[in-house]
C-alpha cells in the first residue's frame, strides 16, 4: 500500500512548494530521504551538489 501512496502525491495535498510558496510542487527526489514535493526551481537549487539524484515528476491535478 505504501508503494501506491508514493506513486502519486502521497499525503502532500498542497499544490504550492513548501520552500518558496510560489511554484507548483510536482518534483520528488527518489534518492533523498525527504518525500516532499517541491517546485522545479527549488528542486534544482536543492540538487546542485547532488546532480546524479533521480527525480520524479508528479502531475496529479484535480479537475472540477
């Protein structure tokens, strides 16, 4: 069940980036211990020293 939760947004319900609050949070690092989603800008900034980490894009948008 845990694997299915991590395939999507998990428990992350906010669409905004938790670091900057401006970008859309849709990137997760598969190698970092932090399972949060971040925007593209914050993901690039956080991984300047870890360029070989594997990133996953989570496009999970609710439609009304």
